[in-house]
């Protein structure tokens, strides 16, 4: 624990951490870290470069993926910033035409015949690519990774350093860099709980501190975050509000009056799912961390919406 607080805070922390199930049990899958390329300048492309490579050789298109960096991750939904990632999985994970070549020269010749523009682009970085510790069987491949297919599916995404609660959903199959963790699920109830005031409070109480008040989002601590049980009506209502908040974020309406209203309502429902008493709500509000996701919205919100 990363606080020197009074006993009421400690008791609330113990009670909340024991509520429901840990994320590790609830989700059934571990969070996964994004790709570590070993040489970002070789594998990261802007849209202009990507279009040139694909225009010269359309066969290379499946190997160039839209992706998010850590700085792209926003609350509820993230907007793609126009960046691409060349993704050539290691021959230890994917069978390529060159995978069983007897030597590097033969394998590279096959690679060049299959994907000439990708090979031409990466060839300019051959020396540093060969020197990487993080590489696949051949110098142009990414490191061994058993979950390349997980990037294509829906996922809850979070930056590895959190300065506020900014979990989001990605259903478009973006690839991610190594400053991002993701949970392979599209469970909007889990997303709502993770984006709640309670989770931000727990993150600040239990995650390792970073400079400027940030928190290090580490797999083991993330797995321990509690997901409370909720009856079907409550769960459905929470999911419905989360779905609308995602739509507003995707439409760049994250600072709208409707968004503020929904965030406040959702916070009350998550508190209900955790079974917070009025006394516990008071303890929580007296010990709020910086950049609480709800506090700034409560100013000017009608009284009937407040706890």
C-alpha cells in the first residue's frame, strides 16, 4: 500500500479489495502488454509512408496494421492518430514461406520475393535490426509472441502509466505498443468499473507511484482490482451508460453536458454495485486522489444527481 492514512481509509480499502472477484478471476484472462519492436523507427510508419509502400506493392498491406501508442489511449474510446505498425511475427509463431529456409540469405530472398516493399523498407535498418535483443528467427521479424491473434479481437486498453482513469474499449483490432496493457474482452461492465471513481481510488492506494502523481499500471496489481457482483438489472443499466459514453467519446463529445450527466449516474451505480454505505462514500470523498474522474463534473451538476 502506498498511503499513510487513518484507520477508516485502511478499513475501506480492505473491504473494497475483498468485494466481488479479483479481475484475474472475473475476466478469466490476464492483461497483455503491447508489442516491443526493438527498433520503433523501422516498424512505425506514418500514413504517407504506409500508402507509398502499399501503392508500390498491394501484397504488403496485410502486414501493416493500425496501432495505438500509449499516448493515444483516452478515456472510454481512443481516436486513431494515423500511425501504422509493420507486423511480421516471428517464424517461431507463424509459418511464413521463408520460415524453414536453411539460412538467412535464402530466407531473405524468399521474403523479398513475397513482400518486396516491406523488405526494401526494413533493409535500410538491417544493421540495427540485426543487433536487437528483441527479434524473431530472422532479422526482419518481430520477437516471439504467443498472442498476436489477440490484437485483432475486442479489448479493454489502458496506458502503462496512469495519470487519471483512462481505460477504453477497442473493437477495431488496433495493434498496441509496449506502453499499453490490454485485456482481451469487450465486457462493458468491467470497463465501467475500471473507469469508476472507486477504481481510481484503489489504483492510487495500491499501485506504485510515479512522478507527477502518476501510477504504474502493472499486471499483477491490475489483476487484483475487484469487480463487484451485480444483479442483471443493475449490470444492464451500467453497461447501457458505458455504451453511450463510448459513443460520445468516439464522436468527440467527451466534454458535453450529456457526458457529465452519464458519468455522475454511472458513478452512483458502481457505488451501488460495491454496496457502499453513506459513511464509506464519505471516507472515499475525503481521501480522493488527484484528477478524480468525477470530482470536476460534480460542479454545477443538479443536486438530485449527487450522492
